[in-house]
C-alpha cells in the first residue's frame, strides 16, 4: 500500500511541475503599452526613465535600446529582462530608439517601439553646486571632516577638489564624503565639480581651518579668594587667555568641591557671569572655576577652584 501512495505522489509532483507550462496564458497577441518616453519625445534629463504598462499573464519584460535606431545602431546600449515596469539609464545627448516586449514561460509579445532624443539641456553648464559643509570660513578640531553639498539633478558623479597644499582630488558618487586630514592646524581651500556625460559644473571656492590647539586657561579676577558675599547679584569675572575663545563654562561647586550646585556648569559667551539670589544658595562656602572653548571646539584646562562664602 505504501508503494502505491509513493507512486501516486511522484506522478502528482510531475504533473504539478509541468502545470505552469500547460497553463501559461498565451500573450503572443497582446501589445505592451509603452508610456515614457513617448514617441518622438525630447528628453531634457541626462538620466532617462523608461516605463510601460503591465500585460496580464506576463512574467517579465525585455527592454532594448539603440542609437540612433535598431536598423542602423551606432551603439546598442541595452538588452535586459526585468520583472519591473520601469528602468532608468544615464545617457548622452543624441537620437535613440527603444522597444519593449512582454514574456512568460511559453510566449512573448511583439516589440513595441518608440523613438526619442536627448538634447543638450542635459548639460550641466548652467547648474549650480551649493556647498553645505564645512561652513564657509569655519573652524574645526576634527581630523575626519564631512564634505557635503546639495545634489545636482543631472550629475552622475562629483569630484571633491582640495586646492591648498597638499592638493588632491576624490571622485564621489554621492553628495557627501568624509576625509581624514592631517592633525595640524591649517587653512584649506576646496570646491566640488559635478559631472555627467555632457559636461561639468563647478562650485564656488570655499575655505575652512583646522585647529587642534587648546586655548590657555582663563585667569579668575573677581571675587577674590575667600571673599564673603551678602548682597545679590554676585558678579563672577575672569580674563580669557586666547583671542579665539568664543564661550566659557562656569562651574559652581558645593563646599566639598566635588559636587556641583544644581544647574551648573553654565555656558556664557562673555567673560563674566552673574549669580542671582534665585539660586537660593544657603550660607556657607562655595567654589567656582571656569573652562574656555575656542571657535574650533578645543577646550582649555579648568582653572583652580576659588572659594567664596555666602553669609
């Protein structure tokens, strides 16, 4: 009995395996509706999108492309089979003919053929390359720098050019790239070229500076050490030791010098800070200190803690 079931199973499997061939719909008389580019179209984009309508019963589609035509092909660009209903391809200006047919395991339709031309409007001559980062005349203390710019619609690739010594070029296929620079402070000039098969567009030149040197530690001025304060506000003042300091952090410690008063450190862009009565400091000893940050983001050492008392 088991042998009979085994034999029947094999027969059924063979039948099922051949069902697709037996039941595959005949699509030979169908026609693929080519959507874009329409016949005789003038295309103004360097990347051309081909799109067509689905055919019932089709499993895939063959797309072919030649220039200037299939009868006189100076260049045969493409012969591909895809299950998708669209495909894009970067092309040079010129005359083209494309055709598409539907396929399944047993049948295929006739080709539907269309012509189009790609004109010089795909040129990048009038395109603008807008740089994003590093910001113009900016400063950084990072060795790995992100160079980025707005994507250019017609561009196929970009060239990042470092114009200052040592000069170098980098080919990029996206609108950003990270580069590791030497760990030494210097000014860099850079720009980006957008390229496609018809030409190039060049961004304006931009500069930035790398700076890895920490600013000097600030000098505390007022209040003097062990000053007793009883009136508010209390002005903390210090002297910056570098001209490129852009901000300072003010630290206010409790008497143990280990725990900060709630809400500290505070950031300020000027070399003074006002302690107000709103802090509700209880009578006793406090310590304060300052740390500076320059325009590249380098931090100084923190000053020695200075004590004052609240009565």
